[in-house]
C-alpha cells in the first residue's frame, strides 16, 4: 500500500480550522484573558513569522499556554529539558529553497520548499532554565461601557446569551446557546458588540430559524464550515451598520478574505454567503434598535 504524500499546506489548513472551531480566532480576539500576549518565539527568542504566527497563536490560545516560546524535542533536550510524557506536539512550518540543475537549461535554479516541524510549548517541558518560563499575565478588566439601547435589543432577539469568566466566544450549536466573555473583558464596546453579532449570526442558522445548520446542529466539512464563517462575519457587519456601530472593517476583511481563499474552488460561494448573510441580518431585525434610538432622541 502506497503511503499518502504529506501535504504541508493541507496540514496548515486543517490545523487552523481545528483551532478556530474551538472558539474565536485569537488574531481577532477583542477581549482580555486569552493566553497569548506576544508573538510566538523560537527557542532562542527569535520571533516566528508568517503562517507560524497564526498557527502557534491559535494553538496556544486554545490550549491555554501562557508562554510564547516554542521548541523541538531535540532543542528541549539540548537545553537540559524533557518534554513531559503524553504531551501533544504542534505544527510549525519552515520555508526555504534548495538549488538544483534545471533539466532543460542545465543551469542551477532555486526551488522553494515548505517542511513541517513538530514543536512543543515550554509549558509542556520540564527542566529548562528558569528564564524560559513566563509568569501568566493576569486577566485585565476595562471600564467598557455598553449602550443600554443595544443591550436591550440584543437580549430581546430570543437567543440564549450567557456570559462567564471563560475567555472564549462561541455559539454552541447543539445547546443552541451563545457564550460571551464578560463585557468588562473587552477592550472596547465595538469589540463586544461585533463579537456578539457574529455569534448571533451563527444562531440564526439553527434548523428552526434559517436552517443553514442541520438538525444535529452541525456543519460538515471544511468548505461548509468556511461558508458558515463567511455568512456570520459578513452578516455581523451588515447588522452592525444598521445598529449605528462602525465595524472594524480591516479586521473583518482579513477574516473574510481568509475564508474566501478556503472557498476559492467555488467562485460563486462568496455571493451565496453574502445573500445568506443578508438574510441572517434581516432575521434579527436591527432596524428595531434604530427605532428605539429615534424614540429616545425625541423624548
């Protein structure tokens, strides 16, 4: 039986999707309390770059690592440390080039390559020098004030919205519940409402509402998941504008672009996503909050 060829690009895609499925992507996290506060670093303190930032950021946030330092099993051993038994490694990618002779011209040429490496966070390793271990930063709270009008509107949509000290935002499809971190964890009111609206858009997809999700509350497959994320992000921007909230379009554009690339096999997907996003935004009726605002101004 022929062994399947390792596809480093598929490995990266699958890893990012798995981490995103566990909660809001850390590169767009608008609240305090996530585990990572610095760019991921190699064993020697050099910053990672490119896709490795997203890969290791996401992994650290999901698995609760406070340290930003990563290393291979061999590097840990050379520094006097030992990876604890049972610890699971994470993926990092090394890019480079090698020289070979061009078969047609006979001239040397540079050929790019990408190779996956398995790395461990220092919190998975015992016995390293003390300076490798970082003290977890305390959760910060902010004097973030919300808008009573928007709060009233949000809580009247019929969604089961719950908050706690858990530093994650998500829609639990099977329980039909939205979870948000407490508002004082958010850096700004805009970040709070943008996050709430994103999860509210997912809520509209329940099989008893707009039926984007099946009755088991599941999204099946990479493309289907990407499509649902597109709908939620675009829909949240549409609803935000109607509510008088200025979305962070640079954040949303980068997020939408990443999913559009995942759906590049289907050129019409973004148009279908936009149509369903419009339906989701219409479903939650943000114009009701606009009416409340006019009434309060008149009073």
